C-alpha cells in the first residue's frame, strides 16, 4: 500500500498548530516552507517570516500516515478538527485540493486572483476598444491586440525610413559617437610644428589615419609627448 503523510506546523512559542498539510517527502516539504521565495504574500508566508525575524522556525510534526487514496479526506478532517479546537490555522482552503497558491487564487472557481482590480483600462488607438493593462505598462501599450498593433505601426511617421534604397539621415557624416561633446583636434608635425590635418574629434582621427583615440587624448591633455609619431592639440573654439 502506497502511503503519504499528514503533517502540521506548530508555533515554537505557544505550541499551537498553525498549518495542516500533506507531503510525500517530509524533509523537502519542511525546507520548502522555510524558503522565502515560495508562496509570497500569503498568510502562511507572513507567519513564517515573522518567526524567522525573531530567529525562530515553525515546528514540523507528522500526525498521520495514510493511504494515498484517502489523503484528501484525511487532510480535510484534520483541518476541521484543529479549527474546531480554536487553532488559528493559516491554511488558505479547507484542504484536499493539493494545489499551489497560484492555482488556488487564479483558477479556483469563486476565488478572486490576488491582483484583481489592479489593472487599468485604456482605449485602443486603432479600434477604440477598451482593454486592460498593467499600471507599469500603461504608457507602453497603445493597442488591444497584435492585429491592431500592426496597423498602428504601419501608420507611424518612422515607417519606410530604413527600407532598402532610402538614404539614412546620417550617411557620410564623419562624426564620432560623442559628437556633441567632442572637440576638434589638430595633427602637428613634431619637427616643423606645422599643422598637417584637422579632425572633428580624436575618434574621427583614429578612423582616418589609425592613431589610437586614447593616445591622441592623452597627448592633447599633456600626459604624453606624442601619439602615432605626431603631436596633437585641441583646437581652440
């Protein structure tokens, strides 16, 4: 006969039974209860966390070993028994369901999900149909479906700017990635001190003649005597 266990969690201070459950592996189940990442925002999790903040743990105790075909009925009986005794159980249901917290709240008929009422309503930009959206994504979503989203994107002002044959706005603009904050640099011959070239930035000089950008910057800041066999200076603007 294949069996399973009915167990309880007790308060370490008062000895009061606070939770009734079923498990095939008592050790693994107990450590699962102590895992903070499990079943968040439940009455049971808040109770266990309050104990852990006081450096305490719930007491795990097996109360019965039953046939696997009878565990649902037995669990319900034990939950009813301890509730009738006045124990403040943190069980979410009357037992016998064998579901995780997510399924209990989201898929059990008659029980509202934990996030019920938190979503906001918005009007679709294409079909004017009302739809729900998360508050954190309210400004991101414009449409109620992928179909409407495709229509919305097809009317965007950016459509066609990157199609084949369309010349991008920044083509042939030989500027570095920090164009706004970059300063022009002058390439100077070490012997004659004659200005050989002018570049809009050190990065552009690296692209054109192959001298390392950091070496040019170090030379213009006085940290080195030369870079790439030349002197470099920032052009006074």
